[in-house]
């Protein structure tokens, strides 16, 4: 039980810092990190779709495709990771950032 709590805590902390980095450094300077993050930045600037929405939609699609391949014990962890990251993308999107010097 202690191991599971530690894993979810680390997922929570990691999701927060990745979302913070994306929203404070990559998005303001229109930089790409690759993967769904890049698609999210593109959709944000071209279509004004929030990064959190793009992340959730694309991850649900990928999860639906990969659910047959995932081991049963990884399914809940994957869903939790998607929810944590999407939640933190929305929360950190409203934090002011320093944009004077790239």
C-alpha cells in the first residue's frame, strides 16, 4: 500500500512540474517539445483551444487504442496520469510568467 501511495504521489508531483514547464516556458515562446504537447501548442495558437482540452482529447484517443495492450494494473495508473496532467495544465495556465528574455 505504501508503494502505491508513493507512486501516485510522484505522478502527481511530476504532472505538476511538466504542466508548469509547458505553460510557463514552452507555450509563451511558442516552442515545441514533441508529442501531444506540441499538438496542444499548435491547437492553442491556431484554434484557441486550451492546452488542457487538447491533452485530454488526444490522450483519451491514445488510451482507447492502447487499452488492449496495457496490463490490467496499468490501466488505472494511466487514467490517473492523464487526469493529473490535464488538471495541472488547466491550473498552471493561469500563472503569470516572465516573458522578457527568451
